[in-house]
C-alpha cells in the first residue's frame, strides 16, 4: 500500500469524540455568554435600586452624607478631579471589572443635576468565585470528555467487532480449499449478514468453477495421454532402425524428447486438477538420495554442446510422500532450467535435510531486482523460454502440494535454486 489507512473503528471513535468536544465547547461558551448577560442585569438592577434610594435621600435632605461600606462606595462628580482616575470620563451606565485603587469594582454612572453620581460595588470576592467556578466547569468538561471517549471507544469496539471477525475469516480463506464459508455472529447487524451472504455465494460459485476447471483439465489430460504415448512409442521404434538417416534420427530424437516433456506436463496438470488431500492418499514414498542420480543421468545429454559438467553433491537420506512422476518432473525441469542458463562450469545437485534439493549453477547470476522480476512473473502466471514445464507451473505445483521454491543469486556467480519438500 502506498499509504497507511485508518481503520473504521478509529474513524468512528475520532468522529464521535470530536463531536463531543465541539458540543461541550459550544455548551460552555453558551453558558459563559448567558452568565455575562445575567450578571449585567443583576448589577444593573442592584445598583439602580441603590442609586434611586440615594438620590431620593439627597432630595429629602440636601445635607445627607453617604457613608461608604466595606463593599460599596459613592462618588459625587461635582468636582471631576476628586474622582479616581479609573472612573473619570465614564459615560452613564453600568461598567464592569474596573480597578479602583487596586480593587475590582462594577460602577453605575448616572447624570443627576448636570453632574455624574457614581456607585462602585466591590466584586473582588465574586470574581474569584466566578473564576473558581469556571475552573470547576472546565475540569468537569474535560472529565466528561475523557469518560465519554472511553465509553465511545468501548461501544464502537463492540459495534465493529463482528465486521473485524468477518474480515479475519475472509483473510483466512484458502483458494485451494473447497467448501469454505464465512460465519456470521448472532449479534451481527443486517448489513453484516448481507456482506457475509454475498461472500458465501461467491465462494460457492468459485467452488463450482474450480471443480469444472479441474474436471476439464483431468479429462483433457487423460485424453492427451494416449496420442502422446503413441508418438513416443512410434519415435522410439523408428530410432531403432539401423538404416535411418542421421538427419531424420535427430528429428525423431527431438520428437521423443518433446513427447517426454509433454508427458511431464500432463502429469503436472493432472496433479493440479486433484485435491491435495486426495492426492496424498495415492502418493509414493520417494527416497530423494536415490532419485537424484537417475534424474542427473537423464539430463547429461543436454550438456553435450556446452562446456558443462553435472555433479552430484552430498546426499542426505530423505524420504518424502509424493507422486513419483511429479517429483521427477519438478526436479528435472529445475535442472533443465539451470543447464539452459549456463554455458560453462559445474552444476551441482545435492540433497539436504530435511527433504531439500539444492541446485547450484554457474550461470551469469541475477541481481535482486532480477530475482524479484522472476517471482513477479511467476505470480502473474508467466512462463519462461525454452523446453520443459516452466517455472510458473513448477511454482503452482509447489504451492498446490505445500512445497517451497526459492532462488538465491549473486550477479556473475551463478544461481542457487532450492526446492523444499518438507
């Protein structure tokens, strides 16, 4: 993948938490706005009432003198210079959060008889309580967001668990195993049932398609065996004629080799058309250390026109359970491939434990990019030039039977092909 993708669970959780955060901030902001508006109304009502009472007292008694209390002070603006600097020039109305001599106050300014009268209420304690309340509200909001985030994560996890289970079951499906199904939990949603039913329907149709393909390959392979056997037998009899011209003898030998290669191909196709479990019941016990020398001797003729020699290396005792013709075809075609891609030197074939055949050839070698290209070509089903079955079918055969085919190479130093049967 070119970039990592976030999961559905993560997207839902982040989306819901984002919604909760936005909603919480909106509620808090609305609360602060309402609080400020209500606070203004309270100050307006309280100070207007007190100012009305003060003005009424001054009208009844011109010599009335106001005595400041601990939290409210009166200022007569008959001489503006006597007013605190923070109160000078304030227009009529209520003014909040004004510092007067270091004390935070709310002031009501009213024009009476052409001069300003000011009542200033000490709100320091109230503002501290308001600040403490704001901290409490913010702490409660953060706590609520955290708790809701945990609850959302738990709920979403339960919500997407059936989807995750179905995805895991789909990822575990094996293309070579028939009769597979995706099970749906009882608490799954109707959408999950629709998805699983669609996948199961596809699996059923795929099983029928694979069965038809296997039946066709099996039938066609059996039908081809008879004419190929006739061609191989006729070419063998013709080669036994003593007066056969050399040119015709070469062409007949080529026909015979091609017939053997087609027989190997038919054998591989028959194996691929069968279920591996059924195939195991009809397999042979094959001793690799005894089979390798026979295969090497059968391919020595391919080195006659090259400065190549085939050598047999260490032979660790290894016995496998597999169809003998298929083992011969797999190893033989890998050896043929090594011969075709080498011009001179030594090709070594050895058996390692457990049940591993290793072929070292002195070819030109391959870079890591070339090896990757081979694997990519095999994955696409591409073959190779030359005779024999080809790496694509050998690779599919190995996958079908649970074998493993690997290549290792250094450019200019040849290639090592490893076929692991166990």
